[in-house]
């Protein structure tokens, strides 16, 4: 009867190693004795020394499924609503035009003062916001209605300075003493040296031909004396 011995607790592990005929399974047994008389495990014979072929084959273990590391990105929050578009500010309407005035395209306004030609010269009021009025009535069929004003006076710029920036097609509005409104469109811009003005006076200011509005001021180079400025600016407008 065989001698009694303690049955060791055994921990087995399988190791796959390469061989010429393929992978061979080798079982290694490690015995851990409960006492001092530990038993040393003996590896089993290799496959080529056993009496019968082993019917065990190597099957690689299925890999453990990897943990799901996919990070789900939450959808981006919707953009904040756009602020409501600011309503465009309405431009304040221009002030009502007083009676007995002329208003140019960019708002320059002068009070009209009737004047008479003296020795071939039309006197211009000293007030920078006043203009001399001479010639045909506003509702005439023929002749020129002439308005003449200073470009500046005693350091102040007059509304007729705007004549130097006038353009063809600009609107000129005249309100007569009774509140009647007369509108004209600029059709001609004339810059003339004061020495040449007398020879063109009939053309520009004559009382024949179709009715027209003639606006006159000074400008150009300052020469002083009785002339003041060297040139005149004349703007001709027809009834709109």
C-alpha cells in the first residue's frame, strides 16, 4: 500500500510555446506544501515521448472584450438668439421754410430783400443771411429772377457759399411773401471773372428769354478793394 502523503494545493498555468510541428501545450504544475515535506511537481513528458498522441489541441483564449472607452460628446448648445435689429432712426424733417426766403439744396436759407439796380450795380444787403432780389416775378413767363448774397461777411459764412458746391439737378425752393412755394432745378453752373461779368450780364440776368432763376455770390481769390473777391459764381435754375 503506498505511503500516505499530504495532498498539495496546486496552482496550474498553461504556457504556449512555439515548436517545429506547431504550438505544443506544456502543463507546468507548481506545488505548494502545507508543511515541510513539500512535493516538487514534475512536468509531464513532451508530446513526442508519450505512447499515444494527445487529442488536445491549442486553442487560443478569446480576448476579453475591451471596455467601452468611447467618449460621447454632448451636442453643442444652440447659439443664443440674435438681438433684434435696431430700427433705423428717422431723420427729423427739415424745419418749415419761412415766407419770403430761398432755400438751397443742402439747407442754406436766406431772407429775400427787394433791391433796385443803381448805376448798373445790384447792391447786396450787409446781413450774411439776406439776399438781394431783383428782376422778374417768380411766376413770370420770361426774364431772370435774380437773387444775390454774400459768400461770407465779417467772419461769418453765408448760405450762398453753398453755391460753390452746387450740382446740376439740385433743388432750390423759394417761398414768396404770401407762402406760395416755387421750386427750381439747377441746370447750369457758371464761374466768371468779375471783369467779364458785364459782357455776360444780358445772357445771365436779362429780362428776355424763358423764365429762370439766377443765384449769384462772390468767391475765388481775395483781391480787396471794391471788388473783394476776384470771381462771381452764378447758378441758373429752371422751374421744376
